[in-house]
C-alpha cells in the first residue's frame, strides 16, 4: 500500500501495525498538532514538549498492535501522550510533592477574564504556574481527570491534588487579571 497525506487514519493504523515507516510518518504528521498541544501543557518549554511527544509516539508505534479499535484512535494516542508526560515527571523525582493538604475551597475564574484571552496567552500563563501545580491543574481542568485519578497517577494524596487545583486557579486568576490590565493600557 502507498501512503500519503490523504491516507485515511484507518489505513495508516494498518500500515503502522505492519511497521511500515511511511505509514508511521504520515500518522505522526496527522496527529502532530493536537498531540503537541497536549504535550506542551505538561511542559515548561517546546523542547520538553517535543521530547514528550516523540517518546509518546515511540510508545504508540511499538504498542499500536494492542489498540483494540473499539474507541477513538486519537483518544488512545492522547492517553499515551499524557501518560508519557506523567512518566517524565515521575522520572524527575524533584517534582514529587508529598504534602498532605485538607479540603480547600476552590476560587472561581470569572468567564469575563477568560473570554478576553487568546488561547496562546492562556497557555503561556498556565506554563508560568509552579510545575506540580501546572501538571495537576492540566490533568483536572483540561484533561478532565478526577482528583482520585490524579492522586493515583502522581502518587499524591487527594487533598494535595485539590490544593494544587485551587492554588492553580488562584494564581491564574491573579496572573490573568494582571495581564489584562497590562494589555489594556
């Protein structure tokens, strides 16, 4: 089979199962942008995001034969990219935070602040959060993980997950309010 930019996702998956390099190339190109967007949310810069993305795609290509075809393939790849980012965080043990924090009231970000932002501005602001807070905030607010799932994946208490989300929201609200004041001058 000949692969190109117009190849369907299904054809590319079949080619990747057969370990055909051209199919891998076009699958990578097809999913690059949405998966890079996920990787950058867990990264401090584009180099780290590229590392996570490439490590994640290596896992995709080596485990593609285990894809059950029952769910969305992009969702399956997304899960691998998120897990690769979390593995990278675990590898860098300095990111581990073992604080036991009790229940925390979560402040609300106002919709008016978010409505005035461009997506890239919001991403840059999120990347300025402290690393563990950024990771937990992304998992909760962007990826939709529950606090219990975050706690299990990161080996932290549930209360610590809630604290990071609360702190992330508070810091984002402050940073975004400051950003909007600066841009309106």
